[in-house]
């Protein structure tokens, strides 16, 4: 029971840490820094699909497994991309307001 609780706590801490790191990277000036974690998680999902495709025999079962593996493994990718989009839209909004303020001063 203690091992299960410990595993759940570790997974939650890794998830929260990953999201906080994504927020930190997304707020940087470079757009590409915020895309590092989503690219990594997408790459992991592609590797998982390659493993499934390499060791399967039945075509119908393989396609079903590939679709389910892609769906499950890309949940973190979608979450990280949503965080990226939210942070970048706030930055863009702030820059647009600064441009308007500068134009008002002229």
C-alpha cells in the first residue's frame, strides 16, 4: 500500500514539475524553448508506436493498438501544447498593448 501511495505522489510531482517547467520555458522570449517538452513527449509516443508496430503480427489488431498508443501517449503532448498556447497568447497580448501605448504617445 505504501508503494502505491509513493508511486502516485512521485507521478503527481513529476506532472506538476513538468507543467511548471513548461510554463517557465513558454514565457521566455524565444518561441522554440516552449516547444522543447512537447517535442520530447511526441517523440516518445512515436518510439512507442514503432515498438508496437515492430512486434505485432495481425494488421487489424496492430492498427487498433497503434491508435490507442498514440492517443494515450500524446495526452501529455496536448496538455503541454495548451500550456504553451496560453502563455504565448498572454505574451502576444501584452506586446500588442505595449505597441498601442507607444502609438498613443506619438
